[in-house]
C-alpha cells in the first residue's frame, strides 16, 4: 500500500511539472507561429530547433522542471537538455534569430507569470482551498503541504481521496503560483 502511494505521489508531482512544461511549449509555439505540439516533431528546421531550445531553457531555469520531464515532452534524449543550457549563452550573444525569438517568448512568459498571484498567509490559503472543494480528512494517511510564495498550509487526506484532493487543489489554484509536496504520516 505504501509503495502504491509513493508511486501515486511521484506521478502527481511529475504531472504538475509535465503540465507546466506543456504550457511553456504551447506558449512557445503560439509566439513563434508554429502548430501546437510541433516541438516534439523530429524535424530539424531552424525555427523548431530554436523553439525547442527556448522552451527547454525556460523550463529548466525559470520553473526548475526535471530534465527527464522536458526530454519526455519534447521526445528527445535527456542529455540534449544539457546542450540547450550550455548553448543558450552563445546563441543569445551571436545568433540574431535566436536572440529575437528568445526575447519574444521570454517576455510573453513573464507577462503571464506576472499575472499569477501568491498568498500572503497560509491561513488565508487554507481557507480559500476549503471554500473551493478541497476537503480535509479527520483520519488522514497523507499530508499535503501547499506552498504559494512564503505561505504554507497543510491539508490532511487519505490514500483513497488523495488524487481527488490534488485535482481540486490544481483547479482552485490555477491562477496562483504554487507547489505541493506530499508526506506519508506513517
């Protein structure tokens, strides 16, 4: 049972990273005028290569998304993410096309990122979550720690209600900066 919960927690944390990186990829393709989902194509066209590199760089440096998740979404090898980071400085300095594209995508990313809010206190965040279909269990097996800015709140849940609570938290906080961590109470 504990192994199953651990796997569920790993999958949900990975899902959050994956959803965040897919959003960055969608933003990149939109700004660059590419078809949605084209960053995972096998094409070596310059515009696609630059767009992949830009999305990966933003995902790694701004969101701290795992290299494994980025590689999986882009359908590339994980080692290529090291190349994207290493080549970024040189490309930005010497390649006019890359520099313009990166600046365009990064500005759009920051515009969206700045629109998201954070909570000032954990008490307010917990109250907001409880008002938005997040429920706490009296007999809890799992502790969810939700963090937004410096505010932290704890939501107690059971193994069986865990996935529902994660989904409710994601829906309630879609316009907020947040991360969550899970702890087994055993």
